[in-house]
């Protein structure tokens, strides 16, 4: 929590997020002001941030693409980006702040900081190697990737930094090779070690950001994210958050997130049995309608125990446009009756080569809307 909504949102200049009250930590927003002509995009998502446009151009991240180079599962890239935006709402309200890609962590910063500490890389945030290659004895690399997002206030044609959000992607499994181009081995990292090391690294990141020109004393919101395994069908999840209004992170709060797939695989237990049953009934009716479906699966995401997002993927082998139209309308009618309410749901109907239709419903809507993609 998802895929096409996320892609569409990112393509629309990350016009994402949600409504939320401005937290008390976001009041100290004094720092450098941009002298270039600044404007914001319209908010095309009812729960999203406006995005900043400078001199008519979208300002990309100073460390663009680096985070993606270090993750083992590409789902984590989108999971971290959208999840950080959502969590940031409690500190940087979309009513007051606009979104801007991270400008303070450079590509060199991120590359150096994600490395091991050594004589050649004293800035490495991962501990120095102890020389062992044994999975249970070696010192693992705890920090897998990191992401920065900035939030600014816009007045007239000028913008002022109001705060920074950071996501630290912590390895649940550290993949490594004993020799270059050799076999891949892995060291498992417990949840407690991810949390302990993550909080330690987070404070150091805050220290380094405070030393950067232009950051000043704006709130720095830091989150910890457990990265998914290489072959996971869903992204990882956030598990802790904290805000530094000064030099130190004031306190840490737990983030309760879970992700899973439906139907479950390898005998795994569903996160929510009621939602799993609802999807199973939906799956059965959809598969009975047309015999030539390659599969019906879903990814589900939960926050604080409640369903926060569901994405259903239906793989078809349809060749007729009228088949697609009839099937998609049937899918929408079955979804209205059977799928859980109160959470955003997206249903993607696709063949091997192309997306054929999108059926979607927002959290507050009562019925699904249908968008059948046609090329003439």
C-alpha cells in the first residue's frame, strides 16, 4: 500500500499525502528562503500535498535514484516514498506545507553514509567489518537505504524550508558475497537490532543535517523502515518514528504497519481473517465469470490493525474489447458487494502486454468507479 495509484501519484509530481492537524513540533520553521520564482502545483488528490515548482521546473532530489540502487526489492522504493509522505502529515500538515524533493542530502552523502565505516570512508553509518564472513559471526550492514523529503511554506513567489522528513531503510536480511561475483549469503537481523541500530543511526543523521547550511532549527522527522526480503511479494513496513525539534530526537513512537498477500502462500496466516474471506469470495466469483483468467491476487496493507490499502491484480487473456468491458463491469459489481469498505481499493485488470482497465474506490466512497483503457 497500490502500485498504479503510487505510479500515477509520482508521475503527477508526487501530489500525495493526506489531511492532518499540524503537530506542535512543526512550529519552529525558520531557515533559508529561495530567491527564485516559486509556485505550487494544484492539489489533484483530495488528501495530498501541493508540490513545489521552481522557475517553471520540478526540482528533483539532490540524491535522485540513489536510494533505489541500494534496495533488494524494488517495491520498497515506492513503499518508502508514499509511506513517508503519509507519516509526515502528522508533523507537516498539507494545509500549511508544500512538498519538495529532498535537497540537503547529496548523492555523495547518501553513497558514503550507506557504506561501512572505514579509513577510506569515515562517514559510513554502517559499522566497520569485523573480518568474519560467517553469517552468524560477521558484523552486518544494518542500514540498507535512506530517503529525504522536504516540506516548505510558500509565500508569493518565495519558499521557506519548514521541515525535513527522513526514512531509514533497515535491513531485515543483509545479503553479501564472500568474494566478488561469488555466491550470495545472508545474515538475518532481528527486529530489536534493527530498532536499536536504527535509532542510533537516526541521531547521527540528525547531527549531520543540523550542520548543513540552510537547515537551521526546522523540525527533522525521522522514521525507521524494515526492508523486505528479495523475493517478497509486498514491500516492507515502517516501525518507528520520532521528531528532532532541536539537536536530539525528542522521543520515539511505535508505528504499527503490516503487509501481506492474498491468497496467502506457504501456509501463512492472513493478517485479517475477515478481509481474507471477503477476498476469497470475490476471487471465486470473478474466476467463475470467465474461464481464461491467469490469476487473481491482492496485496493488503494494515495500519494500527485496520486495512489501509488493498490492490487487486487480475491477469487476463482477453482479446476482445467487448470481453474486457463486460468483465470489468462485472468485477466492479462484485467488488461493491464483497470487498471490505472504509479503505482505498484498486483493481488492475491486465494482460501480459498492457493494462486493460482500472477499477477503484477511495476510502470514503461507497461504490467503485470503472476506467476501461482504449486505444483507437
